[in-house]
């Protein structure tokens, strides 16, 4: 694991930076591990931006918080349920289409 440490004047500040860098590295590994989720999240963000909506506006429409939308759009901390995806997509004026494909 590559961890960057920086010097800081405050006691404990460098440990925080080390922990933050380790957390970011775990986040990046998770995103690389699930390319399907990355594509889905990318399309959700594109749909929101195409609709001209901010995360805050989508949160208001879904009766949740902006931070919840931010976590959803990061795709890093959890796998959203189909219901959550459908609610988000409907609020930004799109539809969900599910396809099954045979492995080749």
C-alpha cells in the first residue's frame, strides 16, 4: 500500500493525513473493482447534469440530504438498491432500463 505522509505542525495531524490517504486508496480500489457500478454512476451523474440539476436539488426532490446524493454518486461506500437508483433516475427525468445478457 502506498501511503504519503506529510509533516505538520499540529500534533496528530500527520497521522490524520496518513489515514486519509489510506482511505482514498481503499476508495480507488473499490471503484476499480466494480466497473459496472462505475458506468451506472457515471450515467446517473450525466443524467442529473443534462437535467440541469444540482445534487442539492435532487436531494430535495428525493427528500434526502445532499451528502446522501454525494455518497450515491461517488459509488464508493455502498451498492445502491434498485429502488434508490429508480428514485434518483426518475427525479432527474430519466428511466431505468435493465438488460440481461448471456456471457460470451
